[in-house]
C-alpha cells in the first residue's frame, strides 16, 4: 500500500489540531475503564463492546469483587457469569470469551496478559481495538485505538475516509506522530462526549471548527 503523501499545509493543519487538543484536554493519560491490573482491563474492554464505559464500570465494581483472579474467571460457570454481566449486552459471547481468555492466558502465557498485537488478538473476543487498549495503557506501547468517537471524528477532521476500523487505524498511524497515538484516543473520546457529539455536535462553539473538513471551511 502506497504511503500517504501529506503536504506542508496539511501537516501544519494536523499539527495545529493536535496542539489545540493538547491545550484543551491536556496530555495526561487517562483510562476510562476502571481496573487495577492488566487482566482486569482486558475483561473490562471485552465488556465495553457495544456498551458504555459507565455501564461497564458499574458492572466490574461488583464483578472484580466476586472474581478476584484469572483462575476465578477461568473456572466460572458460564450461566452464572452471563447473569453477572447481563446488563452490558451480548452477554453470552462475552462470558464465553472471558472464560476462554482467562484459560488461555493461564495455560499459554503463565498468567500474564501478553504484550504483542499477534498474541493479544489470538485471545477469544480480542480484536485490534482491545489489543491496542492493553498495549497502550498497560505496556505503554504507542497504539491507536479506533472506537466510535475516533472513527466518527477522524473522518470529520479529514484524517481518513475509511469506514473499516483497521484501515482507519493505519491511516491515523501515517497522519499522527507516535507521541500522540495513545493521547489522540483519550482526547477524542472527551471531545466526542462534550462537544462533537454524535447526535448534536456543537460545531459553532468547537475550538476546531476552522480546521475541520466537515465544517466546509477547509479544502
């Protein structure tokens, strides 16, 4: 695949967008899913598919008290675990994947959540998004997480024209400097929740309006 050519004008626009995001939302690393270790974050991220972080945090508050180790999840009763996570949606597949993940991590990785994208995506229910959450937040490997906010707002900003999350990820890897790969997701989630909301975007008061391709003000 040919490498994307970025003009000086476009590079300056991208850099200004990132600068404003830094100024507005800071460069602090924040994870919106509550966790105390790698396996808890992995399970929370699996639960977050088609579910809000707020709901996941409500569920895991009790879940991680009931199942205090990977061994506990590996040995969990499927039907009981389904009930425990029912409110996150798609609970049958999520419960099945969590039990499978816990077993594989214990049997093949000595109880340690693996680090590489290949190892992580070999786990049941773990795609590139979940893998990159782990790589970025646990192992501090520069990683781009493409969630619904990143997909929607990156397309508005003109960083990508793709619909497929993996293709968007690779577009963003070319557009964004590596020191912003993790930060961008954190900042865009905040931006998507507060200003550039899906149903009612506050375009007239957005600090990126003059730099956003969707505004019609940028060629």
